[in-house]
C-alpha cells in the first residue's frame, strides 16, 4: 500500500499524449488512481479539457479533485509555482500526506517569449518542490500540436518522461542532469528587441517621468485603462529596485512585439535567487513583494541576471487585439 | 447656455498666443465646455495654472492635460488658426475688457484630484484617442471652418453653392468620424462613452453647426472632459507638499488626506506624517481617494500604519485597487 513506508520524493513527470482522447486516457487514469487512494489532486489545464475530464470522472472527483483554468491562472507562467505552492501548503496543513497534480503550462498558442518562460518554469519546479515529499506532478504535453523542439525541451526539464508505455529517466537525455535544477539559467540572454520606441535613463528623481512615459506608450499600444494603471505600478516597482538595490540608477526601454508592449528595466544589480519573483511573501507587511506584485500585474515577466551583466526585467502587457495598425507610420 | 464662448477683448497675458495673435478684437472659440463644473467654479475662481508651455507641442507636464483643438478667429469670422490647447481652458477676465484663457482646474491640488477621480490610465487612453482623432480631424477642420466662413460671408445669391459645398464636406467628415469610432469602440467605452452615443453626438453637433451662424466646431468629447473636479477646499487644514504628494492634515475629526503620487521620493515624508497622526485618542482616517499613484513601498507603509492601530485607510481609488490586492498584504484596517 502506497501510504505505508517513507514518503516518496517529489516526482515531476512529463506525459506525452496525442489528441483529447489520449489526454483523457492517460490523465483520467492518473486522477482516478489518486481518487481511489484518497490523494487530494489539483488539475490545471484549459477549460475544455477540465470539462471533458470531469465528465469522464462522472462525479467521482467530488471533494478530492480541484480544478483551475491554466489559461487564466497560469497565463503568466511565473504564477504557476505559487498556485502549486498554495495547493500543497493548504492541503498539507489539512493533514494530507500525498498530493497529486496535473499541470499543462504549454499549449500550441503560446508565444515564443512565453515558451521560453514556460520551460524556465518547468525547470524551476524541480528546485521549488525538491523537498516536498509525497507530491507527484504530471505535466501533459500534446505532441500532436506542439513542435518537436518544445517536446525535446520538456524532456530536458523533467526528471521523468513517459511516452506511451515507455518511461525515460532524465539520464538518457541529460547525462549531467544539470538543467534539471537550474543554478545559473538566470544568465541566459534574451532576444534583442526589433525597434525600441522609447528609452529613458532614470535615477530616484526621474521615476515620475518614467511612469508617465510608460502610461503614454501603453495608451498608444492600445492597452486598457486598467492595464495601463497596472503596468505603471509594475514598471515603477522594478525601477525602484534599481534605484534602491541596483546601483542607484537604471535604464528603461519600451517597444512593441506582436501586439504587446514590452517595458525593460536594466541596472547593475544582481538577483541571486531564481525563485525570487515567485515566492509568496509571508504575512508580514515588511516582506519584499515587489517582483511578486509585478508578476501578478503583468501578462509576462522575464527576469535575467548575472554578476557580470547586471539585471534585466522585461514586463509584457498585451494590447487590444487588432490594434497593431496603430504603430505609427512616422 | 447654448452659445459658444465668445470673448471680445484684448489678449494681454495669454502666454501661448501672445506672439501669434494680433492685438485687437478676437473670438476665442472651441475650447469650450459647458457643464456643472463651470457653474460650480464660479466667477471668482483664480487661475493658478503653473504650467507655462506651448500647448501646440504639448509635452504633457500637467497631470490633467488633455489636448483639444482651439480655434481663434477675428470678429469678422476669419479664422486665425487652430491650436492644440488644454481641454480645461475657459476664459478668465483679468481686467476691464481684458480676457485670457485660464484653466478651470486651478491649482495643482485640483488637477491631481481630477486625475485621481477619473483614473490616470483612463486619462491616458483619452489622451491617446484625442491625439489619434486629431490626426483624422486635422485634415477636415480647417476646410470645414473655411467653408463655413465662406458661407457666412457670401452674398445671398451665392449662398446656395456655398451651402452645398459645406454639406458635402460635413458628410465626408462624418464618414471619417464613424470609421474612427468603429475602429476604437473598446477604448472609447473605457473613457465612459458608448460608441453609439458618441456617433450620435458627433452627427447631431455637426448638423446643428451646419445650420447655425457659429464658426466654431465644438469637440465631441466635452462631456467627459467636463467631469466635475472634486473641489472641496478644506478650511483650517495644514498642507505639506512632498515631491508630488500633498498631505493635508485636519484635526477635527482627525484625518489625513493624501493627494497625488506616493513613490520612493516621498516615502519618508509619508511615514513621518503617519507617525505624527498616530498618538491622537480618536482613530485617524487616511483618505486615499486623491491618490493618482502609489508604489508598493507606499502601500506597505500605509498598511503597516493601519496594522499598528489607531489609523484607518479609506477610499482606495479604483485604479490602484488591483495593485493593492496583487501585493497581497494581510488585510488590516483597509476599508
């Protein structure tokens, strides 16, 4: 019986599937096993698959299985680890010793920048939950719609990959296992922007100028009023970090990419903890919560840092669909 | 009430056009709003606008700046030109028969409260829409004014021809206006208009203008621009101006009113003001409704002050609500 004996270490497993039937077949079985063992389970995938899965389970999931729409809760991949963390913390406090999760962070509609962050997220999962014994997280990958390179990356970020009946431990693909628990992936370079529309060097006296620049450019990109207000708070937060911890000043660049506005703040500081932006602040108001807040206000946040190159934080906000034409002809 | 703003007088101290306009009788047209705001402000309102810059270039240092076309014309109906001016301008009287455009928002505090009331993001969306619409309208506005002036100055036998020319121009312009509105329905809705009502307003306004003897063309978004600025002068209060944040202190009942922006530059001043407020016996209300911006560090100071007791936070503005909840502070004393 699984409950006896020492609890199994954290298990992070990629499951390759094809088509909705393939998903229901594999994931349905995984969730059913959890239900019959009385192991609380959280399923994070899109709304359509959640509905299909619930229909398949036919009420057996009551009280044991929770669901969250990944396209909402995990639209920004940096919000997914906090979601698992919340689930694990809450259920462990309630006495659960074994937990199951189904998380599908990558789907065919993800943009290139989102994909980069999704793989980064998958790698960070290994670090974030390394000590959480009894947690079994399965990440379904739809090989019917995803490109081969995406699936290859998934094999590298998961210690265990199941394809059909065959399971492959990470050793076969990744002899050193280095990528599985990232140490310095924060130093990976980001793509250079195509055409920067605004730049500003700032110090503590120019934060207000930076905020109005972001608001103006946000409006020109077609952001809604609420998105502008959120982006301004986010950019100000990162720029304040530059002023207080990143050498007293920084540089801001703004550009458009695929209907989104991107605001980049770079400074001379170094961010050491790769989980810094996804660690929930504890109850005390004095806890650092800048990057945490930024992640929940923006559609996508990319953090890069190295002791040689300083830090770069890119914040993405998606504008109105169909607004790309407003990019000025000037 | 239906008349446009007509100012007959000598411009004596209007910095924007001092060099551009003739001395002489002119009409100040178009940058006109009629609303409850105008009546509320009254004739004794003193213009305190500190922002002296050429509106045509509008680098927007004023928090409440909104561009609106401003047309000056001679009293004979000859247009002198269109300028981009602050939407909140109206005519002020500086002496006997002397007028100048002044800002109805008055001082910095009224400006900040107006922005906080509307929401800074909404102001930016409206600014952006106005700038884009101006690019469309700029092609038509001078032609419309010229056509109207021709009609007004034409001898009766030639009026029919001029009238037809003006009508045709208005029809073309309305098509452009309609296209613009349809292309931007989502953003227009955010500024508090329904696109349908805006189309109807533009059509009605232009058709009325076509038939009357006015030369000026009123803007189609005056209702929004005219939203009443919250004007509550506080008697016996003490105001501290700390790097973009106005801290107004009232003793009975104990209250701190925060207006403007909280960021790294004034965290110290804010913390000091909150410290001073704490020792009183009755709880101090901290009114946040005038905040145009608050950094997470500012939120932290406010929440900490509330958690340590005797301080109650009220009136978190809607545009800061999602940032407040995203920061996930423990709920304490936040109303």
